[in-house]
C-alpha cells in the first residue's frame, strides 16, 4: 500500500513541512506540496515533490488542481490523501469532500460541522452546553466605524486573536500578529485600531469580512458565556462570579455558515478573557 499512497499537501508553511517529515519518517514517501509561492524552508526539502501553482491561492484553482492531480494518480494506480496546512484550505477541502473523494482519502469531517466548531463563538457555546470550562470571552466589533472601545473595562492581561482565523490569515497590515499579548488598555486600543483599519471588515477579493478576539488567561468558567448579539450592538459580558459587570463592544454572529469562503459577513473582533 505504501507504494501506492501519495499524500498531497495544500500549503507550504510549517505544518506543510511537518507533513513532509512525518510521511518520510513513517513511510519513506514523498508528499506532493502545492503552494502558490516558493517557500524555501519547505521547497528545499529533498523529501517532497514541491510544485508552485499560483492558482491554488483561490478556491476554484485549488479544487481544479486537486482534481487534475487526482486523475493523474488514479491513472497510475495510486491513491491520494489530501491535507490542508492552513484553516482556509482545510475548509475548502472539507467543503469539496464529496467530489474529491473520487480520487482521494479526505480525512476531514463534513463542512457543516467543521464550519460550526471552528467558529470560536459557536465553539464556546458548545463548551457552555457541555459544562466545559473555557476562557471568559468578549466580542469586539472590528468594523471601521464601530463604537470606541471601553478598554479600561477589561481585566488584564489579555490574549487577543482572530475569531475567524481563515479570514484573518491572508490579511497583511502594519502591526499584524497571529496572537496579541495585551498587558494594558493602551495596547488593546492599538491592536484593535490596527485591525479596524485593515480590510478584515471591508469587502475585498480575498477577505470580504473578518473577526478578531482577545482573551484573558486569568479567568476560566463554564458559566461565563457572552451573549450572542447582532452586529453593531453592545453586549454585557459577565465575569466568573458575576453576570453583569463588564460592558464590552459588540458581539456579532456570522451571517452565513454555508460557504467555505475565507471570510464572512458581518465581521467582529473578539475578546476572550
């Protein structure tokens, strides 16, 4: 079977490289790596078949490229297994699971469930339903015209991160970080201002909307859920011991969970304490 198995990895970041190492060490085989650019740390590996395909940066191009490779593998009597190395391409693979399964093993759950549990707001709701502790969470609206943030009302330190990482992943703006460690109200204001000034909330080809989140390591309680509200509203979020003590920025829900697109509307920043 190992002679027939051909892993196809979408993306050449650190997880893509980890797939290369893992398949080589376990089976002595070379995965095909699909990337829109030449990432030297990965492409220089002798343990992969690295292919630069600019079209795989978009959903249609990625799916069509996978289909073409799948047909080639089938003609050679080989079996493909497809992996994503980032949230956005994993979502695309999951969304097209049925059609890709003609040529590949697709080791992902169906898109409807994947979409639900990878949205942090819904994930925390599930934690609440199951009685599981999770970081106390606030939502902060990332729209450029959102209400000013009451940064003094939060407990510090906080950790801020995107609520919808697939949307946030491809953005590029000054001061961008994958995770923000926030020590003071001033740092939170700067981080939120940077995201609000980006295209995270504004319609673009790659990211028509997005969300961002902040979280505090000092509190964890299954009873500290943040009420979900519509975009551009204010919400009251409780602390672990109180249900009405912190006024925060808006909590917004995603308007559509039926598309694998890298971004969605409306968009919010999200803060978990």
